[in-house]
C-alpha cells in the first residue's frame, strides 16, 4: 500500500472562515494556517465522537429506573414520609 501525500495550498474562499482560521492560528500559535485548521478539525472530531445522543442518554435513565424494580401502587406515601422523618 502506498500513501501519496499531495501538497495542495490551503484556499479558503469564505472571508468569515478565513478570519476564523487566522484567529485560531494566532490563539494556538500555529506556524501555518493549515496547521491551525488541522488542529481545529481534529479537536472538533474528538468532541463530536464523545457526544452521546439524547436517545441513548434517555435510554440509560430509563434502564436505571427500570432496574429499581416495579412500582407498588399500594404504597402509602404519607406513612412512608412520616416514618422517614420520624413524625406522624
């Protein structure tokens, strides 16, 4: 397997994107604009990979709740809380 490395100049047509790239370059003290863009893209990819989708977070909560056991519709909450607070 051969890996070809192609050196193509970085061309950013959008002025706002160019300004953002230059700002990142200054902040992270990157030697080149390409290095700044590479670093920013790598960080964004790492961040995106760590995001747990909402449906998965909800499923985790539902599973933890289900693991507590079935609900008891005959629970007397007043008695429960009175006993918990030692009052009545």
